[in-house]
């Protein structure tokens, strides 16, 4: 879709470029073309319609040939517009460079002046300048240039300020170069591209504005005619000879439009975000494009949550990053499962895939099933999915500052969640929201409900996050590293609240973390994830006591003392493999001290007996 | 909020004073002798000198400025020699007509700009997005004075649905319906470019917001797409859009100059064009001053609206 869009864009930009070039070439060639004198009047020939013999576009009220006038007028308009752009760029950039380079008082003074100029409505200032200088094309040119000076001054100042303190400029300064030489040798070459781009985006405006002043009779004076004054003359005969106004207008429109198309194309091409698809709007639910038929649901009641063979990919252009590569999980009612792994292991993407909250594009779920109470969320219609989200299954996210709406009161955000799933009157919903905030031990909850997220501390915000997840009494809560962004001192409190509420309400909990210490406190069972796959699962106590996968063993070894460990997992040498270049065989092989030849070929299955399973050819011995 | 408003109002004082300095300087820079312009080129030197003294033009510039500022404070902007009436009366009368036109255009461009921006963002890369994005590009490229002429040709000349010029019918006009009929074409024309600019900005602001984490939270709560789009994404995007609407007010007020000329709307823009041609300096000065001051005020409103919408900015 992104490439499609880029092609569409670039085709338009190319079209704009071609039209613009054609117009410029014709205007440049005007003296060589076999055109009648644009100012030659012929009263007998007046107001001929277009396509008449000898006058392709007809004639005006004085019998002058419109085609010839159009081409000569275009020449003049282009010249004036470009000249205005050059003058504005020169003066504006000079001011911007001086202000940005000198800084301090001079900067302040110059920018105050520029701000003052910007306090005037754009065209009004041009009018005032024409009033001073008197009507005339050159004066209109000056006026339009002057009004555009602030635009250049501001932009170029910004860029210069950024440059003035870079190392290479400092180095040049230390080598004893004078200020002026610094500007010409170090600053100007770097600012020039910005000036050119700024010019290309404003030149269309300047052509339009000079034409506008001429249209008002304040620009070019007869008999000299640019496109604007042609339009102004044509306007007087609007009803009897509409072609005299339509023709020059079409030309102005064509020029400005092609300049804009070209400018947009250039800007888009320069924007790396557009290429990477980072500017795409995420859809309401992650796209599901399953390669194979859905595995049939197991008979009977089954667990509350059953994930089977889940695969989630990020498709960016031609590259595919497989973040989740076939994950199976099951959680029984009231059970807490810890999903543990390093950052980049795919644990968060797994969690988000369950209710299809992975940003899409670029995310796509390509295989598997996610059954909640037997129903596959990956096959659901949007409305059915919406009814589950936040009601039966809810999320607690990592960073509550970024995940709560910054402009809504926290109470209102809770109220919204309540009313999304039940027709509760506002008042009652508010009371419920406040009660919920009390349950997560927010002091003075009634007043806090009226706060905005930025007014709360990190710990308080995450309590709001928990309240938001629990307010509709869900069956399953998915907590994605809920304490990672918090201060160590408040983490324990948050975990205690979460654990207390879970037990009290009999909730199931999927707890995602990188910290075995936390898992040991909270979780009944644990699943260890590496490079998008589960490498070991089992009851927490057993896995902790006797890890079977070399990776798990190393993870546990990283925690100095179970329960107090808050250390990150950097202690394992090496990094997880990039998910777009997974090695064949065991993904952990490059970092594993037991890796053998066999480990690097073929698929290795997750095998085990009873509660425990491991994905390793040479699992650690279980002590008898 | 109240304290902030008062601080902002106080900060307005130097800006407005700066405006008067610039406007006064413009008048002072105008070449030629106002007295000669008023009395005509056949005036005797004695008469010119006397008038100069009466107008205070023989004093130093700084003194002239303060006298002028003092008069301004009393609502005295001088007398227009071409119309032979007080500048303030003329300007205010004309400005009220401009306000009607510009206000209508501003409402139009805000409403349609926001709607188009939201629609295109919601259907990014879809057919609606591509068509509307192209239409918007056409809109911001079309010369407004030419568009006005085309609309007159179509709706006033060909179809005869709407009047082509003026603010009221000459015979039996004056009602609200009559005003509305006269307003449709010029207000639409004036709004087109600003609509395009606002639509483009709204689209990109919406796309920016839609990728943020709190939108994912809104979806995780089980909110419907409409609610996510309007209640959450648009709410956050609006904070970035409002200053642009403020800037557009300037383009609309300025663009009114063209549109008033095309549609012979009796506003301050048309007055300025005539006053520049007749070299009626005081009239130009008064007109520019009032329009610029209203723009400054409008930007203050936009600023306050933004603060009101974003509790994070308030201090
Ligand atoms: S399969 Fe081989 S390489 Fe992979 S963890 Fe086991 S022993 Fe190490």
C-alpha cells in the first residue's frame, strides 16, 4: 500500500514537473515564437472567441491576440515571482543567519522585529508597502518579497542555531577563523539546501501574490501585462467575453498547481518516515491474513485463554520481521502465567496480538488462533472484538504517561471505559470510577478523579492504569511490563495491589516481564520466550528450581536473589538475533555454550512431559 | 486560566504599540507632501505651509507619532480627504462588512477543513483519501480571485441562482436571507484556500496522533472507532490545529481584499485598494491598523482556546 502511494505521489509530482518545465520553456522562447505583437491593438478584431482563425485563444477588448499576451504575460509573471523569491530568500536568509549565528541581543532584536511583521495579515502588509511605494510591477515585487522575508528569516535562523554549536563549527572557530569566514565556509554551504527547499515551496505563493496585486491594479500597469493584470482587464468583460478572464486564470492555476505538486513530491521523497510506513494510520484491529486454515477448536470447555500457533509479522516494504513465530499458551480461570524474555523477544507483540492491538500496518497476524472462552478473536467481526476488549479481557500497559489520554481527566477515562460496555448513567459511572480508584489505593480518590494524567506521579498513574483495566470486572488481565517504567520504590506497591485484586476477584493474569524476581512473586506458571518462540514452560517453582533450557538457566542466574532481583538481563553475553534474520535451528545457538552442530539445523520442537516442556536438544539435567 | 488570560492580555500591549509604530512609519515614509496631495498641485506655498502646520507635519517625527497616538486613543484617526469624512467612521463601517464576510469564511474553512482532514486521515490511502487529497491540492493552488470570477460566471450569470455582487439587493434588500444569498459566493471563494490548508494540517496531525500509545489504550478499552477518532484522536490533534486556524484568520482577512474587489463587497479591503490608488494616506493607515489589530486579537483568542483545551500548557 505504501509503495502504491509513493508511486501515485511521484507520478503526480512528475506530472507537475513536466507541466512546469513546459510552461517555463514556452515562456523563455516567447521572443522566438511566431507570435503577433502582444500589445498590437486591432479594434476591428476585438473580442474574438477562442479557436477563431488567426487567434487560437481569441482576442481581448482591444483586439490584441490573447495567446501572445498569455505567453508574454506568463513570462513576466514567472520572472517577477522568481525575482521576488530570490530577494525574499536573500534578505530573509541573511537576517536568519545573522540572528542564529550571533545569538544573544542581536538575535532577540531581529526576531522581535520579524514577529512584529508577522502580526500583520499577509496580504495586508503587501498592500501597505505598495501604498508607500506606489502602484507598479516592480513595487509589487518588492512588497511580495518583503512579506515573505519573515518566513525565510525564521526557518533559516532555526537551522543556523542548530549548526552554530556543532563540533565542526567549534573546531573552525578554535582554529581562529573570523566570524564572516565561518559563515561563508561552514554555515552557508549547510544552510543552502534548506534555503532552496524553502524557495521551492514559496515560489508558487509569490507568483500568486504578485498576480493578485496586478489583478487589483496595483501591480503591472498598462500596456505592460502580466497574468494578474490580464485577469483584471478580463474581469471587466466577464459577462460578454468570459474567455478573457478564463484564459489567464487557467495559466496561473497551472503554474501554482504544478509548483505545489512538485514541492509535495520532493518533500515526501525526502521524508524517511513515509518510506518506512511509520506514518501509516494503525487500523482498529490488527490485520489477520492466515496462511493456513484455522486449527479446529478443541472440544469441551477448555482453558479461558488458548493461544495456538500464533505468528505475527511486521511487513515493512519488502522486509518481513517475524516478531512472533508460533506461540502456544493456555491460561486457566484464576491462573497467573508469567511470560518472560528480553526486550525484542516478542513477548509484548504476543500480548498485543491476543486482542489484535498490534499496529497494523505494518503488523499482520499470519497464523494461529486466539481462543477466549472458545471463541477465536482472530476471526471476529470488529464489533464482537470491541465488546471483548476492556470487558472480558483488558490490558495494563507499560508507560502510563503515554498510554493515558493526556487531555482527559482520569475519572472521565474510566467513565468512558465503563460506558463503552454498559448503559450506565454518567453519574453512576463516575461513582463507580471513583470507587475503583479507591480500590487501587489512590488517596483522596474523589478529588484525584478530576486530575489530568500529567498531574499524577508515576505510581499513581499506574494505579489509574490498573483501575482502568479492572473497572469492568474482566476475566483475564494482560499486564505488559506494568512496573518497568516505575521507580524501584513504587514497584512493590503496584505489584501488591495487582496481586491482591487478582486473588480477590479470581482473575486470570498474563504477566509480561523481563524479571524473574517478579515472576516468582506473582505467577503460578511461567513461559520463557526467546526470538519469538516459547523455549521453556512449567510451574514457576519447578522452573526456578531446575531450569532445563540453557537460556532459562542463564536468565535465573542473572537474578542475584529471587524476590529482590531487579537487574536487567544484560548479563547474558551477546544479543538476541534480529527477527528478520533468524538463524536456522535453535535461535539461541550463537549465545549458547552447549551449542553443537545439530543445534543449527532443522526445527527443534517444544517437548516435555506433564507440566513442563523445553525447546532444546541438550536440556539441562533435572537433579533427582 | 484567568491569570493566564490577564497575562496574555498584558502581553498584547507591546504588540499593539508595535503595530502603531509600523503603521505610523508607513505613513511617514510615503513620498510626497500630504498637504500638496490634499490641496492639489495648484496650491500656493503659503497654503501648503499653513496646512502642514495645521496637520502638525512640521514637527519632529517622534512628536508627530505621540500626537497621532494620543488622537488614536481618543478614537480620532483623522479625516479622509477623498471621502471628506472621519476615517474612523468609514473604516468601522467597512470593517463590519469585512467581518461578516471573513467570519463566514472562517467558519466554513474551519468546519470543512477539519472534516476533510479527519475523513482523509481515517481512510488513509483509500479512495476517499486520494480523491479528497487531490481536491485539496487543487483548492490551495487555485487563485481565489479567479475562482470568484468562475463562480460568478456559473452561479450568477449562467444559472442565475445567486447574486454576483454587493452585500444587499439594491431594491427591497436588507433582510437576513438577502444577506445570506449575497454572502454564499464570496464567503465560499474566500474559504477555499484556507480550507485546503487546514485540511492538510488536520490530516497529518491526526495521523501523528493515531500512532500514539493512548490511542491503543482507547481501543483496548473497547471504544468504538468513532469514539477513538473523534473523542480521542481529534481531541488531541486539535491542540496542534488551533494555532494554524489562527494563522489562517490572517490569510482570510488579507484575502478578503481580492474577494471584496471581485464581488464588490463593501468591505475594508476594497476600500484600501481605492484608497491606495487615490493616495488617501490616512484612510490606508486607519484601514491597515484596524485589520491588523483584529488579527492580533483573533490570534489571542486562538491562543486562549488552545490553552483551554490543553491543561498541560497552563501554569
Ligand atoms: S538446542 Fe542447542 S543451541 Fe539451542 S539451547 Fe539447546 S543446546 Fe543450546
